[in-house]
């Protein structure tokens, strides 16, 4: 199965964490809040939610703590229509992560509790229990590789997905607080990138893998030269560069009045893949992914802020259009 065939079959299996998000009302600081809204979070779960909202199927592979927070996450996965068959409850000290963040851009603060995280307890046995033939593409984000046994399990998932003919889609998603050291992170993320068919990251992340931000774009180009089908080098307000064997394409962003900075990358990935699954060409899919990112940063929350097809189409019809790439 080639990359586009797998994506267009729209049966995604997403490997990585689900957690609880607690976020303030618009403009309210954490210390001034007398209430927080709770919803699902975690990069992989957010991507899965965005895909389902846009008409695709998504299953999540991870582990959650066998407590009230884990139950909350399982309930939310069900509400969003994400298949949780391969989400395992773990007992003992590991706990499902909780993120607390503010719905504001100026002096935005985001605190993530991930000590002894339950999702890092995902094992090789967990991924070997998956029937990979039931899916058409694998997606994962970089945090899944940050600790053992999750790291070995994720690389085993890559092997099993490849053997089943699934393309591998990788969001670099480097979070320094999850890793034992920058050197370990650089080595492991570079290894994961080299095994992937589609790699998405920002200029800092590609630069980190290259050992120098100034060399990040060259790193993205090298991944394609070495066999990846697509690398997308995101540059924040400056748009993105999409790299394939056929060349490079620069695209812009959809400017909005941002409420907070969180969730943009997850929504971009969901919008990109769902649009490719719908038959859009790559440039159009990248722009639709950028539109999804714009929608999410203008709303509270991450998973609940992600658009469905009608919402995305309405945004595109009403917005004046992207900036020049």
C-alpha cells in the first residue's frame, strides 16, 4: 500500500497518549480562575478526534491509569467516536497526564503533569495485540518515544505497520520536559523520522533533529531524499514548506484573532490527513490543515475546538484567504 492509498482508505490507527485538559475561560489567568473546563487532551488523542470530526475513522493505542482520570479519558474517547479497543488500563503508581492551560495568548501559561506517566507504560505486547491489517495508516507523535517501555513499543509498532503495508505518519512534536536529555531526544526522533513516510514538524523541531536550527530545512529535505514521501516544514506565522521528490511548495497561514497557542499542530495534522483522504491534492490539503489550526487557536480547548467538515468549509468560505507563502 503506497502512502496516498493508505491515507485515502481513511482507517487510521494512532499510537500515543490521551490525557485530561483543564483550561480557563477566555482571558482568565490560572490564579484568578474559579472554574476550569475539562476535556480530552494529548497530541495523539487530539489528532484522532480531529480526524473523526472530519469524517475519518481513528483508533488509539495507548495506556491510561486505572482511576477516575483514566475513566474520564475513556469516556471522552467514546464521546468523540474514537475506537479505544487498544487502550489498556494500568494499575500501580503511573498516572494519566493532566494539562492546565490558559485561554489567552499574552503571557500564556501551560502546566503539564506527566511524572511517571501512564501512557509511557504502553508495551511491545500492547502493540503486538493489534490487528494491523484492519487499518490503512499509522500516525504517531514524538512524545511516545520519550521513555521506556513506550519507546520500544512504538518502534515495534512501526515494524508491524510496515509489515502490514501501512504508511507511517510522524509528527515530531518535541516536548523537552518528557525526555531524559536533548541528545537522547535528537537521536531517537531522528531514528523515527528516518523510518517514516510523512514527517511533519516545525522549524525548531527539524533544527533540533539536525543539531542546529539553521540546518532544519536541510534535515527535512534530507529525509525526503532518503525515501520519505512528504516532509512538511512549518514556520509559524511564515507558513510552511512542503517537500516531496517533485520539489518544494511554500504556503501561507490563515490569520485569526488567536485565543491561545495550543492545539494548532494536532489540528493541522488532522486537517491535512482528512483532506488528503477526501482526495484533495497536497497543496490544498496543507492549506486546509492550516485552516484547521487557525480555527483551533481561536477557540477554547483543543479537541473540542477542532472543526467538523461543515465548520471547516464555512471558515474557508468566509475567510479572505491565506497569506502568501
